[in-house]
């Protein structure tokens, strides 16, 4: 059975550690779960301490710590680099991505016999966010979809599953986690979309506001559009000597 690693970026999510880990353990009991990798992205609270307290009862629980906050994409990238499994699933550390969705998210990758599926991307339904956040997200997703033609209505969902080797071949940049469907398609991979539930934040506060997302998104869209247009278009012919 293919081994799976769960990678979770966390920044000041101390109160969310235990319920999230327990939820993942229950949801993935029938999977070959190699490890759960928590990446503490420069937290100033007890996030790391709470992870360590759970390692006695969850021997496959690993902790990585950034020396400063580098953002969600940096944390995911560090976690994937450190993971040993060939298939990775990610979810946000705030509890808004229900761990119970992980088996359904992973199923298309684990069942793929063609080797063509690179990414399974969750798309949130019934979002439990403020109206202003939902409207801003709807506008940003519509603009991104129009410019990048990535075929998904929601790239901000933290629930994603992908091939580790394919992810590590993608060009890294901050906020890349919001553009994974476009980046995987750029490299010729099939992207599968799965509708997933969305829950209210368990504890703590959001790390972003609408203005921050909008300002960063403008530069990101330009950059990703450039990467897609400048992708390598040639490949070695089969059977070449």
C-alpha cells in the first residue's frame, strides 16, 4: 500500500494542535500513514510544545521549526522536503479543513494506475468565513481562473494531495500554494478536483486580511502567468539513442 504523509503548516495554533492530530489519526486509520509532519512557522505561542507533548502517543508525529515566520508556502515546502512518503496531503492548521475529508481527497491519487494524476485539489463548499472574506475570495478566484485557465473555482483551500516528486520539481515562490493547479498543469500533470467541507476556525485568529491578499495576488498572477508561458515545451523523444 502506498505510504502517505500529512503536512500541516502552523503559526500560533497551539490550541488547535491536539484536536487536529487526533482527527487525522482517526480519519487515516485505514491508510498507510507514514508520518504527520507539523511545520511550526516561527510561532510565538506553545504550538511546538503541544506537538512534542503528543509525540509519545503518536510516534509518527514529527515537528519541524522555522527560525522565523516564512509563510504558508515556505512551511509546506519545508514539510514536503522532509517527508519520506511518496504521496503528500496538506491541510491548514486552523481546523477549518476537516481531517475526515483526507481519505476522499487521497483516493484519486492512491487509485491512479496511469501515473498521470499529479494533484488532487479540494474545493470548499459551505464556507464558514465572513461575508467580506467570501466575496473577496470569489473575486480573486474568478480573476485567477480567467487569467490562468486552471479549471478550478477555489485554489485557496488547504486540503490538497499530490505526488511528492512532482511538487518538488515545481518552481518555488512565496504563496505558490494558491497556484498549485496551474503549476501542476503547466508540468503536464492531470489535476482532479474534489468538493470538501469547510468548518469554523477551532481557535485563534486568521493570519491574513483581504487587503494583504489582494496586493500580493496581483504580483503572483503576473508571475505565474509568466511561468506558464515560459515553460519548457520540448521533451526527449521516446526510443532516442
